[in-house]
């Protein structure tokens, strides 16, 4: 991912939230998400990057960015662990089911394994059945950890998934 990708990545992330989380989060929150504000945050993150967080994009055959993934060290509170975490993976709703998500996930898994991490963890909304099936098909399993995620005063529980990485 480059600075030039930030606007498109922000659009993918916001449209992804609005599509995937409709009915799972307050509509007022989803409708209030701003692509411009998210793009500015992405630019800030990239400008301050120290290399520990990896941002990947997937492009279609015409070179248009259609998906984005981000991974880095897993943090347990403020403590960085030896594991890796998939922080985000989104595909533009118009491109779902075309392999971009699988490619992004496979690349994140490969890079985390190459970096020597033993496990890759991620958090997913408990009620997001589509995402949970996606991760389960890729070899991830819910490990029993759950955390509340609060959005506009509504608690939306998340579950943690984990996958052992090849050595």
C-alpha cells in the first residue's frame, strides 16, 4: 500500500463496514462514517509507520485496488507478543467472492509465517457469520476468547480466531 492508495483503501474500508455490519451495529454510526476522514487517518498511519505493521492491497486485472489487509504484532493489552494479528481485511462489496480476500489472507499468512510468528490471531464480530465462515475455511478456529466492542453505546461482541502458522 502506498500513500496514493489511501483514498481507495478508505472507501473500501468504509463501504465494507457499511455492508458487512448493517444490522450488527447502529445504522447511525455506519451512516456517519467518513471516507475522507478515514483516508486522512490512513495517510497518518503510513507516514508514521515503523515497518512493524504491513498494509497490503489487492488489485483487479485493470489495476484498480479492490481490497486491503493489514497485519502486525499481536498485542495483549500493551504487551507485544510473539504472535501476529490480522488487524483488518476488507474487499469492496462489488468485488466480494472474486478471490481478492483469499489472496490478501494468504499473503498475510505467508508473510507472518516468514517473519517467524507461530500463530496468527484476529478478532471478528460474533454475529458476522459470513466473515467467520471465511476465516474457518482458511483454517482459523475460534479460541474461546471474547471481548465487547462498543459502538455508539451498543455492545457488539467480538470473538478471537487463531491459526497456527507453518514454520
